[in-house]
C-alpha cells in the first residue's frame, strides 16, 4: 500500500510540473525587435504569424570583407531607393540568419509611387513581391520558391510615419497579402515595420 501511495505522489508531482511547463505566448510567438537593429536599415514583419527580421548590421570583420567581394557580395540585406519621380522601393532579405539544410529565407520587395512624405499609400501591385526560398540538403545553395504577387482582393497599405527629406531617413508600417503560387501558400504579412535611410 505504501508503494502505491508513493507512486501516487510522484504522479501528482509530475503532472503538476508538466502543467507548469507550458509555453507562454511570447515563447510561441517571439517579440519583434525594436527598430532599428544596431542603428542599421531594418525591416521586420510577421509572415503567417512567424517573425521575420532583416537588417544591415554586421560585425567588423564582415564590414571589412564586403568591399573586397565586389559584385559577388550580393548587396545589402535591406536597401531603399527614392527616385526623382517619387518612386520609393524597399527590398529586404533575412539573409544574416545561420543557415542549415531546410531553413527558410524570405525576400520582400515593397514599392510605392508618388511619394510625398508622411501618409498612407497603396503599394504598387506590379512591383510589390514576395518569395520564400529553402536551403538545400547539402547546405550549399538556396532553392528559390515562386515569386508571389499581391492578392488583389485583400487590403494592402504602406504607411510612412516619419520622413526627413534632409537625411532621407524614414520609418513606417505595412500590411500585405500575397497570392498563393505553385507549392507556396498565401502569405499574410502583418505587423510590418521599417526604419531606414533611402539612397
């Protein structure tokens, strides 16, 4: 009888311990970082609920190496350009993550026309694009997914919340939906934010 009582108490302890080991919402859905990441161009968003972070911060060794790579460096992860005709283009890829076979990489291109500073804009349906790529089994290259276009029936907006024409520094938010494509489900982009300097 004593052995059954001891077993019963152990079961209560284990069940109580397991009950206390539930994931919090923060652990299941990590917080997006404060912008900007280390004072570098940064774009963050949630893709179907999963955080995506792209930024230009690198350690000193990488900063020294990038100029030596020339055109093979692949450019910066987050780039923004404001042309004379008022077209604002933002391209970002979360390519500073550690890669492993099967890991995902996300490329997002935002574009708006007739930029006039702070305000709400409809993104260009032709040049606002998304693509998810997967690292191959040998961890040597990326398998590029299909390019996904804005979903015509869904709301899409880019809001410029801050703009300094002297420094060309801008901050903003965005919400986008991208249509499903071959082997790629609909991409719901929420909680989008950027903090960057446009060329």
